[in-house]
């Protein structure tokens, strides 16, 4: 069995893609308040800055800035996913889910990419903002209500677990 080793760069800026176990689900938008509270509670324990965030029905993308001296984003995702999953109807569970005590709400892993420079940051920021358009959910990025694009361009207020300090 292969073992994935995640990079450990303190204070890194990181782009993430995190998906539900059942693709095609609407759970993240129907339970967006539960997700927001999960993020708020996790940030209260283990701070990180949110540079961008977009929630789609069955997955999300975001960019975090980790605090200096801290590279433990995996624990933060574990906490967010666990908090969100409490009280949510789980997906179909295989024997391996039951054996590990998993509710089968999320895919086990998440995708991360350490941002290299300003150009890379800008590209991933645009990716977050335009992903709802790419998936055919809206015609314009501004029309998607679950996106930090509103915070950046002065549209209707949309917060993720309080704004960055």
C-alpha cells in the first residue's frame, strides 16, 4: 500500500479541493451553515487565514494561509470534516468505513497544492471564483452565493467563519 507524504512548509499558502463521498450530492449547499460553523469552530482552535473559498453542491475549493510556524493543515481538515459530518445523513457505507468508524460523508483524502508565487496564487484564486460557472451552476461568478468572490469585489456580504483579521 502506498503512503502519501504531504509537504510540511510552515506558514504556507495552500489550495485545496475537498469532495463529498457521493458525487452529485447537494449536501454542501443544503448544509452550508453546518459547514460554516465547522470552519468557525476549527479556526477558533487552530487559526488559519482564508484567502478564498467556494462551496459547490458536492465539493469545495479554498486557499488557506497557514500561520507562521504551523504546517498542520491535515488536522484542520480532519476536524472540519468530522464536525460537519455529525448529524448529517451518511452516504452508503462499505465494510471499510464501518471498521474505521467513518460516516462516509466525505472522500477520505483531499487534494492540496502549495502555492508557489503570486502568479500561481492568482490562477488558483480565479479557479475558485469561476468554478461555479465551469460546472454550469451560474452564468457569472457573482451569481453564485457560496463564494468569497463577493468579499473581494464588494458584492453582497458573504463570510466564512468571520473574515481574516
